[in-house]
C-alpha cells in the first residue's frame, strides 16, 4: 500500500506515514470537492461587483450578501497565494476578509505548481508577520534563494521545507530569525555541515519539539541541536553508492555519536529505503535510545523493507522498552518479532496503531498477546497485517497458506477492535469456509468506521459461487506472456447467465461494499501479485499465478465497488477473470470523488481486454489526479489519450507495460492540452531513441 507525514495517523499500509484518515463526518467528506466550485463562484462574484457594484438588483445570488462567517468558510478553500495576490483586489470587503487571521495563519505552497519565486516574495512581504504555519514541502521548482524570504515570517511556529534544497549556511541564517519555531521539516543532503550553524540558529533548534528529517547522506543532521525533542520522524534515503560509483559508508563523523538528546522523546519513527547504509545509520540513531529509554515514549515505529537483522543493541533497547514504557503505537521489522517473545512482554496503554507487516504471527498469538482477549482495544484505529499469512489461523506450525481461516479469530478481532478506521489484510491467502454467516466479508461489514481497507482478491469470492460456477474462458487460458489466444465472451445458456446476474447483488462482497459507504481508500490485490517496478522490493520478472479462488473474481465484483460514493483512492491488481472491464464504467459514473486510480494485471496477460471500458470510465473521472496503469501489451494510442484528456484534474500519469507501445504524437497532443499534468512516466517497449526524442520534445514544450 501506499506514503506523507504523520506516521501514527495514516492507514495500516506498508508506510504508516501515509495519511488516509480523511475528513471526519459526513460534512467533512463533502467539503474538499467543493473547492473549485466555491473558488469559481467567488471570482464570478468579484467580477460582478467590479462591473456593477452600485446595482441593487441582480439576476443571480450576490455572495456579498452572505455573512462574514460563510464567506470566510468559502475563502478557506482558495489557495492563500490567490487570496492575497488576486481575490483581495476585487473589492473592499474581500480585501478585508482575505487578510483575516483564519486564512493567513496557515499557508500551503505544497503542490501549488503555479507559484514562483516572485509570488512567494510578494506573499511574504504582504502577510509574512501573520503566518504561523508554512508548508513548502516538495517545491522543487523554486530556486533555493526563495528560502531567504521566509525570514519575514517572524512568528512562524511550524515550517516544512522537505524536498527543498537548503544549504547549512542558508538554514542557519533563516533559523536565526525564527525564535518561535517549534516544528521543523528539512532534508539533509551531501555537503551538510552542522558546524556552520550559528549560535542563534542552535538556540532556535533547542526549542524545537517536533523534527522531520530526510537523510540523503550519513549524518545526524540537526538532531544533536534539538535538545527538547518530543517527536522525531526520520526518513533514510541514502544510496549505497555515490554518483561516481564509490561505495558509501554508514559511519558518522567522529564526535557526533552519543550527541542526540532523547530524554523528552514521545514519538520515534524511522522509514528506511532499501540498502545496508540506511540500516547502519539508523542503528547509530538507536544506540542512544538503548542506553536510556525515554520514560514518556509512547510510539515506536520502524518501517524497513527486506531483512533488517536484530543486533545486541536493538535487543537491549526492546528489553528496556518492555520494562519501562507503555506504548500506544508499535511497528517493528519482521526479524525483530519473528521467533521472539517480545509481544508477550511489551505493555500497551491505549494503543491506536499496530503494524505487523510480513511477520509470522499466528492468530492465537494475535488474540492472546496483542488483542489481550479483547480488553482495552476500543482505542485501536489502525491495524496492518499485510503479509501475515497465518494471522487468522490458530497455529501456523502445520498449516498451509491456502487453508481456510478461523472465522472465530476474525470475529474476535472485529468485536475487540470495533473502532478500526484502517485495516490491511493484503498479501496473504485468507480463504473463508463454507459456514453460513462466517465469511470474511460478512464479518468485516461490522466495522462501520472503516475509511481504508486492503484485501487479497481470493478473500472476496463467494465460496458457494466458487464451487458452482463453471470454468470461464479466462480460466482455460494460461496466464503467461506467450502466444495471444483469441477468446470471446462466455457462451453460457441464457437462463444460467440471467441467474448469475440476479446473484450479483446478493454476493458477500456486494454486501460488504454496501455496508462501508464512507470508505475512502480500497485496495484489492492478488495475494501473489508482484509489481514489475516495486518501490522497496526486488523486481520479479515472472510473477506467480493467481490463487485458484481468485479465478472467479471479475467484472461483477468490480461493479460492486461503485457503491462507494466517497471513494477517493482505488487499487485493483491481479484480477484474472476480468473479461470486459464493464465494472470500471460503473465506478467512473458513481465514484465522482475518485482522485487516485491504480490498475495492474487485470484479465488476460496477453491482451488488454478492458481497454474500451477504461476509456469510457476516464470520461467521467473529473477529479482524478493520479493514474497508474501496469499491464503488458498496453497500447497508449490516440484514443486512450483522447479519453484521458477528459480528466481535467490529472496531475500524475504512470504507465508500466512490458511489450507496450505508444504514439508520440498522441502523447505530445495530450501534454499540450493537459496543463495540470506535472509528471508523466511511461515505461514501455519502445526503443531508447523513441523515448529520448519524446522526452526532449516534451521538455522543449
């Protein structure tokens, strides 16, 4: 699953930093999509006032007649740069309201791609003293000198500069003037030198209680200067080799070890990219914790891909935590949990986040050691059991991964953790038995507060239907990259097809989707699926075939997803029985809030059978911002890009297709007309010359 900033508030995915909690309440779930409509209405209002301010009668409603409270609420959906630099110049009343403290208190420049250096300079000059929170995360297009204008924000309390290149000297100059700063997010790049920080800068850092630090080079960064830290978020993105090809070392400079101050620490979070250097550096950060564990530590989370072996120092740290602290959130590398009795000794207060991804945790241990018989788990809101193949079985010793789950364990989990908002059960075979009322989907339908859910494909199939359903054409075709086989739609007897259509709405998955009407994030992924371009795992050229039970999951199950009116993010991967993709059209029509769509390996692997349905779906996705397609033999031609052009909000496009083709002219036409697109990645089967020419043409435009 998919990764931003609060590790304890995200959904139960591979990266707990992802924020999938969304807005609370029915009103909150409707708020975000009104932004464009409110902004357009406000600008129309401004034009009307300028052209005829003295007219007493108007054919439409005059927004200026609304109360200040309502107008402030509408203005809150307009980017601050537009408010200060544009909207406030329309009339006197808006000039006053646009400078209200509720609108200037927090300024978000993140993903505001139309902002340039001059606009930032003017913004800081106009309202710099009124800004208390400034987010410039990911503003890579702004020159580094733009950071100098932040010094005008004398009252700044929270500053996010992640993704911005800031040198040691520039950081020192800026922080020296921000005496009220309490929260900071920065990147530490090669060449960073903490000795260049001035005494005034270090005095500011000594008062910082929350620090997010992304490391691209082995270093402690500014951690040693932050003596009042309560929340430390570390992201390790260090490469094993330099650009010149030299091997890097994870050793830090002499004299920097034992400097970090953790005595007030409450939250420790570390996310590691693949590589041994990242593991070496994070161990140096943990070494200080192993000597003296903070008494107030309540959240300890380490997200590490692959194998991250436990050492003597880390074992001492975990033993100290078991004796001295009571946790509310926990995530550890699988090697630290597997085969140990750690969970039996750790104490929890009011836990709200657990992640046991890829651990060999049996259902018996889950109930006894984690859920504790259902006591005090009403506070748990996020649970990640991704890759825990035995977590719903009593014992894992003599059990096969494909055996049926124990519905009693899942029922205990649902009853004990009734307030779950984020649940991840993907990357495992969770097969329900034929017992009536004990299907996984039926039990999960009791979790009425769910906002995000990740399930394996084989877990959503009806057991009875799976037995009675005759083999489809897609079942008879081998799932390989061999010779293309021509197949048609199933030729069942008419009465059997009609009977199947009548059973669609009575399926357990249809009922589950109907009971989770406020779900915002859904992932249905084959238990043996492996991406051709994974983020934190080695690429596998030949993935494993789909689970046998997954063979019956197809268009009707996809159509059931269309019941999720507030769905914002959807991932579908390795659904082998997709024949036409007709369910995608239903989703496009009904799920009007959809922002992120990811489709991978649907239907036959030798042909994109859902191409026509996908193009029809895209014509209705007006709010779609991110689209990722991973399918062999995908043809990105003129018709596809013409359909994609209807997605007026699209910002990021990624296509991964082995032996796929593209039409350069169609790509150029699409990029010329899609002004919001800021990322276009296409990994196809074209030659290197075609790719370079296309890339150069796009850059020149």
